[in-house]
């Protein structure tokens, strides 16, 4: 029996981002590849560059800013300025469970928006069977490990990595 699309996982791949500017530029290129319904889950220590990456994604999507960490408001919606999908930017740091994330009703906007969830690992997997996990490690020079889940991301991960080489 074949595994369901949501259970297939490509081997994680890594890219080095030497500066914050490289992190943002990578996010911009990634944002240009995203479409409505995409979910990106960001993991990493404080200061690892999750919000910087999201700022780049927002730039690539062409949404209204400014993009700041939504730690205390938990979620912000940034409408498109160019007729594309909105960006739903979530910071799950203060959430204690997947149930609390579910209470935000993110699935109401999921199909029409790009959803980026900082600190979402272990909480957000029920939102979509296809998602891109990115784990950022390091300060200054960062390593971004890409963990695609689902057929769409398994196909696109090489495109995402080539976007990093352009950064």
C-alpha cells in the first residue's frame, strides 16, 4: 500500500544564508513561488531569522507591510497589493497546543492565502497535508533546512533550492 500524500517526506535539504540580507532575499524568491493554499512552517531559535525570512516572503508575494513578529497578536493578515494571495503570518510561540492554533480558524483563510507559521512545528501539521518546513539555525550565517511534505513540495524543493543559489 502506498503512503498517503501527506505522509511522504523528501529528505531534508540545506542551504547556507550568510547574512540577514541573504535570508530576506531567499524569502523574496521563495515568496514568488508561493500560491494560495501554501503553508510554510518556520522553526528556529530566537534570533534565527524566522521573521526576516517572512519579510522576504511578503516582499515576494507583494503584500502590504510592515511585517513584524506577531508574537502578542498571534496572527496578522497582510492583503496583497498586486492581486495575489494575502499573507497570513502566525507566531505560535505563545500557543500551548494544536487546539489553541485551531481556535484561530486559520483554515477559513487557508485556501485563499499563503500561511507562514513561526514556531509552528508540532502544532500546525493538521492544517495541510502539503507544506514546506524550514528550520533555521545559527546566528549571522544561518543554515536553512528545507523539509518538504507532500507531492507539491517534493516536486518544488529543487526550485526553492535554486532560488537560494540566486540569493
